[in-house]
């Protein structure tokens, strides 16, 4: 594995210093790399920049050391379709123009597959965007891939201080909407940061698509049963789908075998392995 890694410290630009970007920056710095961070919120990063604004990105490129690789992991923070268009469609275009020739790793979502029958999914599967938001993610992916970059499709990100499923169950006794036999694909923040760290420090930038989920998808009912036994709390009743979810939520099992082949190994192979520090954070 060590033969695949770069020998010298790298300069990595991280666009978006939220839950995942901050963890990635800390991981890279601990390993001796230079992590330059940029965010629309100047309190979160070294540099203030708005990826949706062309002039802002051109200005960022002019005032920072030239990065050897860029990670785009900014979030819309729950925004609507227009926020997705600005951040992802416009943001990738502005980044690729401002840093022409620099390899880009774009953090996308496994939601773009849009599968609802529970089958196993690899990177070779077609995508079936179930919403305008997912269509905009695919548009951004295509721009990055056309430039020779890397697309990382993440499962549902969770960790200390972040897990809607757990917080809603613990505080309200309620389940997420949808059938209890629906497959969920999670990735712990620390494992996601470790995978991105690996991709940033490979000797040759890994162009193409990589799924980033844990090893073991779990059905929603299985998760609630596990939490119920762990906490001594009744399992929640199923919640109906909202009216706007016409096609239903995705129901798919995502394979992370391509990342595993690079030498990445999740510390938390399943949601059951990683949920304990989520619960510990809730108790603090």
C-alpha cells in the first residue's frame, strides 16, 4: 500500500469546511500535509470564498499557494434546488476554471443511483436521478469526470453530533419515513475522512467514481431493533412517506469494494459498529 502513496507532503485545498471537511483537514495536517481550507463562512476556514461565485474563486486561486489536489465537500445545508444549482453545477464549473489542470475530488451522493428494489449497486450501475437535486449532482459529476477528476459518492454521513435517525428516535421515539425493510447505507465521518485522505495522497490521482459507504448496509427495521435492544426503548412505529416522495425513497445496497481495493478499511464496518459514539455525544 505504501508504494501507492506520495512520498512528499501535499498541498490540498478543501472547499467546504463543515462536518466532513474539517475532519479531513485535521487528518491531513496530522500526517504532515498542508490543508488549505476555504468556506463561505470565514470563521470556519483559513480563506473566505464562495464556490458559486466565479470572481470569488478566481480571487482565491490568485492568493493561495497552488494546490496539488482539490477536494470539493461543501454542503447546501439542506437547501433546495436553487442552492444545489449554485453550489454544485456553478461551483464545479467555477472551481475547474479557476484551478484549471488541478485534480479535483468531488463529494457527491449515492442518492444519484435512485434504485428502489434493494439490489446491490457498484460504480458501473446507471444513475436514475429521482429529483432535480440529484440531476444537478450528476451534472456536477460529469463536469469533474470530463476534466479527469474523481467523484466520490457518499452514503448517509453520521458521527458524533450528527445522525437524524438516532436523534429523532432517542428524543421523540419516532422513525424516519418509509418501509422498515428499506436498506440504508451509512458512512461514519471518521471513515469518510480517512477515505478522502487516502485519495488525496495517492501517488497518482485516482480518476473515476468511488462509492464511499461502510461494508454492511442495514435495513431500517434492523437498525431500530438494534437500538431498541441497546437502549431498552420500544422500537418506533413505521412512519408513512411524505406526499412529495412520489417514487419512494431509495432502497439499495451500495458496494464499496473499489475503495477497499485501494487499501482503505473502515474503522466502523457497519452502522451498528459506529453508532455508539453518536449515542455518547447525545449524552454529553
